[in-house]
C-alpha cells in the first residue's frame, strides 16, 4: 500500500538521522554510543529484511530517492508523537516567472489535446528488475576503472557487441525490416534484429555514411518505442523528418520549432534540436514517451552543460515510467577529447548513474569475480560495457555492403531573416514570370486557345526569363542560387566540422568565394585547421595548400573552389566530402567527387550534398537527379555531360517554379 511504503521510507530516514546525531553527540560515553548504534543497527536489519521480500522497496532507501509530501508530513507527525517538535516548513516564496520560464512551462495546444484524449498514461514495468547493488564489489570505486578499461584496451579488443548472425536476420527483423522499395544493408539489419530480439540500449557509433538514422528508426519500430523523441542538431532536423517518411512510412513525424506552437501532439516521432530543448522538457517529460534517440551524442559530452542536463533529465523521466525503454545514442565518434566523454552518454543510456554502474552492467561486473585491483578486471569490464550495447562498424569493415561511391542529400532549413528574404525573392521571381505569362496570353491571337496551363508558353516564358538578364529590376535565378549558397554556408560548414571531428579529413566544395570565406571563418572559430584551394592562387601556393591537407595530420579540412579544384587534384586521403552549393551541371559535381573517389582510395566515398529546403535548391537537386541519372552515376560513374545541360537545367528550374505558381493560383 502507498501509505505503508511511505512509512517504510520515513522510518529509514529517521533511523539515518538518528545514527548521524548519535555519532556526532560528544556528551555520550563510548558505551552509551555503542548501545544506541546497536539498537539502530537492529532497525536497519528489520528494514533490510522487509525490503528483501519486495525488492522495489530498495529504491526508497536510495540517498537520492524522492520524498513525497505525504511522507514528509508523516515524518513530522511521528516526531511530534515522540516529543520532538519541528517547526513547520516555511512556504517557498512565490517567484515571479520571467518570460523564458513561462515559455518553458507553456504546453502547445496540440499536446494539450493529446493529453486530454489520453489522460491515463499507464506505466510499463512488465520487464522491471530489482535494483542491483554492489555486493562483492561494495566499497570499490568502479566508474573510473570502467573508463580506464577503454584506455588499456588491446589493439584487437572488440568494439562492437555481439549481434545476430546473418542467418537469423530475416526471422528476427520480420515485419520490422525496410519498407517496400528500400533495402537494409546487412550491417543495418543486424542492429534492427538485436532490437527485435529484446535489446533496448545502444551506443550506435558507426562511422558517418553507414545509415545510423535508418537503423535507429527501424529499431524503434522493432521495439514498439512510440511515441519516440529524437534530439538532434538543428542542421539535421529536416533530414530526420524526411528519414522518418522514408523508413517508417506508417509513422508520422513532427518537428518542434521555437516555442512549439505548431507541433503535432499526436505524432509518433517528435524531433527537436538541442538549442530549444530546454523550452519543452516540461511537457515532453509527461508525454508518455517510450523511446529516445540522441543524434550526434557527443554534443552531451560535457555533463555539466545545460543541453546535457536536459537530455539526462528526460531519459530519467522515461525510465521512471518504462522499465526498459529504447534509448539510443548516435555518434560517429563518442570520444572527442577524453575518455570522460563517455560519462554522460552512459548515464543517458542508464548504464551508470552519478556514482556506480547500474542494472545489467553491475550484474556483469559482479559475475567477473575480479576487482579493480586485478589486472584481468579491465578487459573483462570493458567487454561488459561493450555488451551493454556499443555498436561500432567502420566503412572499411562493411565495404561489401555499401556502394563504393554514393551521394547523400543533407537537407537544411534556412531560418531567420536570410531565409525569409530568400523565400520572398523566390516569390517575387515567380510573380514576375506569372505576369509575363498572363501578358503573353492576353496578346495571343485567336485560334490558339489551350485549356488549363499552356506548358509550351510556360517554357517560352522561362526561356525569356533566363535570357533576359540585363533589364530586370528584380533578382534572377543566378542571384537566387548564390544567395541560397551564402545562407546555407554556415550550416554546411557546421556539418563539415562534425564530420572532421568524427572521421578525420573532409573536403569542402563551394562555387563562390564568399561561401568559402564563411566556411573558413567557421572552421577557425571551431579550432579546426584547414587548407584553402582557390582559383586566384599561384601554382606554388596552391600545391603548398594541397600538401598541407594531404600530409599534415592536424589539417582536417580542405576548403576548395568547385571550379578551381574540381579537376586535376588527388585528395583521396579523405573519404568524405561536402558539396555546400549545387552546380548547374552534374559534370562539375561528378568531377569534385572524383577528386576523392580515385584509384587507390581504400574506403567507400560519401558526398554530402547540402540542400536548402523550401527554396529553389530543392527543385534544382530534383532536376539534377532526374536528368542525369544521379543514382546510377553514384554507383558506376557512367554517363557523359550533354552539351547545353547547364542552360537546360536553368530553364527547367524556372519552368518548375512558374508551373507551381500557376497551379497554386488555380
């Protein structure tokens, strides 16, 4: 009964307080103090015997256990009956909330509607286990030895938990495999199978380009871990929503922006970025989440930071309601500077708390039958941690599973005034072409009536718009694309910095000098050394910059002009490149990729193409894919650039923009 559990906790608290008082009372003789402590030990024995019959009572004895208001009132009443008067606690003064606190407490209307439709969130403790406390290892400091076990690891020590064999993948993944038209690679299917078989905590540390997002979403599907929270960097929020649609089409995603006024409270997957998470921890903690994914988990390596505290708070709240929720930390490299970077990630996953290992990890360490004083403890302890759910595969290890060269789109969202300005300019460009279309239609002679949209006239107007670059007062398509490149330069550089910290050397390609300038400034602020290859350099300076990138292990990024460095360079020391701006021809893009994907390249190559959503960027990317057969060339490099393709692409982009405007008009 709740009342009995409260009394059990209160007795334990009073015994603990009395023990501290007796030890500190200098007026007591040694014999009297010993007698009092012996009586208190008898009470402690009774409490322990009671808890042994119901192991959940041990949680009430924890030093950090929450004491309810009813338990506090019961404690005061017991003391009063014993003749000890304690003053009533003074009510906490009401503090006027500032605007930021009010925003944090505000619950989006859609979330309120969901809470009203489902007022009783039933906890799930069907797989609960008794809290494991150190027995043989009681008194030993265990967290530091666990961290040190990774520093002492032998070169051939396994870095990946045991995963299901290939023969069992079909049976274990079952209906949780990839949707129709998409195929899981074997290394991805292994993790999904592990989730399907019951594993629930993963530190997924695959190298970038191995599909961690798809694995996480399908693992959630296998575990039934919805509603699911995904905490991600701002630069990949849109991409996460897109991946949900691709890999789990039967699930609906909502992206939280700002104060969350437009969030869908009934969505299966809630996507929020680190920077605004503090505004939403209140309602998220009460939302009935059954799973949580933290993307680029090295963002929480500093446990004292606010973003880390927000993440740890939410994961703890989920574990309070769900005995075995799905918790996944995704990062290409969990260690950025120091072995201590593991601490916050392990705590998020529930493997440790602030003091000792928890749950299955503690059980595994007890079964080792060694202590930190024994050298053999360290490899065994490391193995026990890895088996909790560390999954690490390198591209070279699964090279047979993935294409030798692939292009991955990285959608980004342009926020702030820059994004609004670009969208206004695009609307103005569309409006101008609509006026030109209407004017041409009104002067057309009789006998040339076309029902609906005259697509032939649309193409003519688009051609006039492309060719008429000298008399416009508004912005043309060339200026539009350049402004989009400038606006997404910082986001592309941020993602490049993440790659550089995760996988080493990265090549950053841009068309315009001002985009290169923004990227280089970003790298300098992040403390990332770079070399710069531009068209205005002498051959000597250019070669010196290339040599620095190829030979100096401290130079992590090569910032290259798409036209000046797109040909004639050998940059195969890297296997990842970022295309910060789209080109008007696929040939330029392919040539840039070929600077890295060359004979002698030992690893699969990934080109990350940064695309600004809700802008002309998306239309141009779609046209490149459609006209040039991008997927085929990503596999075998086939295809020749057709003369005039750049002009055709510009015209097609304007055709698509004008057609959409006319369709919207009705």
